[in-house]
């Protein structure tokens, strides 16, 4: 029984570290042209269906939602750039992306779940 508990704790810690890595990949994407965001969303998308611990699973779902929402807002910013408001929308997208990523990272560090569908 103790061995199974140890194995479960090891898996939880493994998934928690992977969720932290995804948040870090999201944050460093600004320095590396966004490629690390793609790597992060692939990890989060794969892991969100493998994790059975709700507190950790919520982070992987949140990370996928961050990516999808930021991508949609980014497309809207690109389309509206031609009428002059795209820059403002893009700036708001970047600020929101940073906010959501940092919020999720801090919640994970504190062992708290996040609402995957939340904007703020």
C-alpha cells in the first residue's frame, strides 16, 4: 500500500513539474519568437487527459485555454490592424497572456487549482 502511495505522489510531482515547465515555456516564448508556446501547448494538450488529480489537471486545461484564447485574440488583432485598433488589441492580448500565465504558475506553486475557463 505504501509503495502505491509513493508511486502516486511521484506521479503527482512529475505532472506538477511538467505543468510548471509549460508555464515557463509560455513565459520565455516572448524571447524565442513563440516556438516554446507551441511546445508548451502540445505538452499540456497531451497531459490534460492523462492526469487524474483534479488540481493538476485544471492547470493543463487552463494552459490549453490560454493558448486558444490568445491565438483567437491575436487573429482578431491582426485583422483589425488594418483599421487601426489591432495594435491596441495585440497589446491587450500580450498583457492578458502574461497575466494568465503568471496567475496559473503562482496557483500551481501554491498547490491550488485554477478554473480552466476563467479569463481573470
